[in-house]
């Protein structure tokens, strides 16, 4: 990995913002699932909420990456 890229302030800020966004999304998914677990006490609903948060990233991520790579800059 080329760590010299992190010397570029704009790149470092971009990576930091993106990582905070991903962590926020993950924490929101977990907190919603825990809220549903607290309301219902159902482990199945808890798992379903977690899966609904993760499945779009897993299924659409590879296709979105390939699509973005093909776009003209």
C-alpha cells in the first residue's frame, strides 16, 4: 500500500470522512436491531434487521464498484 497518499491532506480527510460514514451506518444498523430486540424480545427479528442492513452492501457493493470504475472521469 502506498502510504505516501496520506500526506495529501485532501485524501486523508476523504478517507477519514468515508470511514466515519461507514462506522455511523454500522452503528445505526446495530442500534436499530438492538431496539427491535428490546421491544419484541425476538432473536429472529433482531437477526432480520441486521441482515437487512448488511445484505444491500454485500449484494450491490461489487456491482456498484465495477459500474463506477467504468464511468468516464
